[in-house]
C-alpha cells in the first residue's frame, strides 16, 4: 500500500495559491517526500522533493512539518494549466508506489 | 538531463498477439526501472521493479509469465504483454533512476504507452 494519504480533490481559483496537503505519518528517517503531477494521458511530471527542510523551485514550494509526518505542496499562482492529479510519494530505494493523489482543478 | 523515452506511445493489437513496449534512459544509466499500469480515472499501479542484469520483482497479482520484463542493459528495459486480451488494454508507464540519483532527482517517467487490444 502507498505510504501517503491525500484529499481526493481540490479546487483553486486562477491566480491564487494552491495548497495541497499530504499525510505520511509512517515515513522513515531516510525517506524523501516527492511530488509529481499527471496531466491526462501523460506520464507523471516531477515537481519537487524534500527530506527535512522546506524547498522551493521554479514550479512550487514544499513545506514539511518538523515531525515529517505531513507536508504541503504550494503552487503560488495557480494557472489553468496546473489542473492535474498531484501525487505525493514517500520515496525509498526500492518502493515507488503511488497513492490515489489529489485532483486539482483550477477555475477561472 | 534525466530523460526517459518510452515507445510506442500507442498501439492497437489483436487479441492473442504479443506487444513489446520499450523504455530507454537517454542520458543516464538506469540501474532500476519500474513498470506501472493505469486504468481510466485510477492511479498508477506498480506492476514490477527491475534491476539491470537481474530478474524483475513482480507485485502480488501480476502474472510474470504474461508480463515479461527484460532489463538487460543500463539504458533499456522492455515490457512484453504476451497473448494480450482486451482486459490488458491500459496505459503502461515506465520510470527509471540511476545510481546515486535517487536522493537528488528521483525517478523520471516515460510518456506512457496506450495499449488497446481488440
């Protein structure tokens, strides 16, 4: 089974920040949290990843709680093209199972 | 960097025939590759994990004789769906990672193959 739980769906207004939560309460000390997104009928696209510290790149920010049991992906200014299924995955060297993900719909 | 090419992007085959899907890492050596299957409106389901030069490890419920995985080189893994049936119609996706990349870049995914068995 996947090691993460996410809400099944979220809506966001275009131009506003989208905050996508993820619970990973059984995460181990050396496991990373990865976020990917999948637009219809395409392969998953890497967004960001982190271990302990908050991370930011050109696509998004990742906030990881101090106990590492949950994290939040932030898309600072959501656009219509950010509509996709977002997957939070706890990475280990031999296990890359996907949970159900969150279907984000950005509305005009 | 870290590009994974998957081919073909779509294929239609007759029931009872076999189909081969290729997954290539173009600019890195892929020590580990994963194969997934995705049905409409569902998440990706892990089918198997393959390490270069060794036999693939299949997830419970996935028939190893039906879904043949070969990872004979560090840049190529293939999935062969043998004696395909309509229920095998799905979206198949591969992902790959090279040694030492796991903590830096994670896994890179192919663009997927849409298999339709008629």
